[in-house]
C-alpha cells in the first residue's frame, strides 16, 4: 500500500477562544458547525482546543501549531476591546509587529466610510504579513497567516468565513478518498473493552490508515452493548471489520452489525 502524500495528510485543528466560554457563561457553537462544514467536504478535524483570553497561552498554542504546519481555524478574540488578545498573540508567536493592513483598511473604509476612526482601525490592525478573510455579514475582515485563519467569535460571521477559506484554499482535498464507517454491536459478559484490548491494539497496528473506535453504551446503570468499529477507505474498512468479526466469533461474543 502506497504512503499518503503530505497534502493528503493535512492536519486540521480548531481553537475556540473566550473567557465567557471557559467560564460557562456562553455555550460553544463553533465546534459542531466547523466539524459539519468539513465533513460535508470529506475532511475532518484532528483536534480542537478551548482557550481563555490569555495572550501568552494563545501565543504558545499558535507557535506550536504553526511549527507543525497544521491548518488551524481560530474563533474569537479579534475585536478591538481590551480583552481581545488574539492578534497580539499571533504577532508574539511569529515574532512580528502589528500594523494596519492596507487590505483591511480598504474593507473598513467600505464599511464605515467617514466614520472610520482610529478606534475602528484597530479592527484591521493585524500581524505584519497577514492577509484578510472577507466577512460577508458586516464587512469587518478577519485575517490569515501561515495557514491559520482568524475569524470573529460571532458564529453567524465566523462560519461563512471558514466556509470561504475551505472552498478557496482546500478544494483540492475535498472528497479525495471517500470514507466509510462500519461497526459491530457486541453484547454479553465478554463484550468489554478490557477484554478486547489486544484485538484493538492489533487492528490499530495492522491498519494504521484507519481510525478505530470503541464506544460503550449504557442505559441508566445497565450496560447495553459495546460498539466496535473502524473508519477509513471502504476496501480497508471491509478487511479490518472481517478480521474483527472473525475474532469476535472465535471468542464466543454475541455480535450484530450496527445499522
């Protein structure tokens, strides 16, 4: 089996920023929608991280993900109030300054006209070298640099901006390899993850291109079943699931295909 190219192995992550989310005052509305936008295009997130408005911590996270060459969507903290630190954190991570982007200034002039004052210009003050992400809702842009895409915390703005990024820069990755998911529902005294660790470890080692999952199901305090399966290319999924099925049968575990 040939090794995937670097392009096919692109890692996508999401950073969701805001003290109000960390404190529980507001519920996150980004993660599920970003995952949905990507799934619609045959892509998936590899990780998501929730962070408060802490410049140093944000800078550490962005420096690490930029060094790894990951594609990251960051939601929140790009306003012009004193508690917005995202642009400063990105500049810190890159070791560059902040300045008013000519692209952003033009977008802000179109939005505010004669009302574009120094305070509003802060909305277009980005790390040096950044490009803008158009905002179809109110015209105030986000910014992008090193395949990191920074959008507002407002979902109605952030999500179409992320959609634009995906369609503009990553269309070549869409539905590159159709992915399928199959699983068995296991029941009985032997249908426990602890009893099947060796089988799961074998499948992970033998099929490194697949994603294995194991999901116990409970009803109240009663165990219902264990869902065991894999996700990936159809032919490889079929191979792995046949191996899992044969071993489950050999061990005398009751099973059924998940619908």
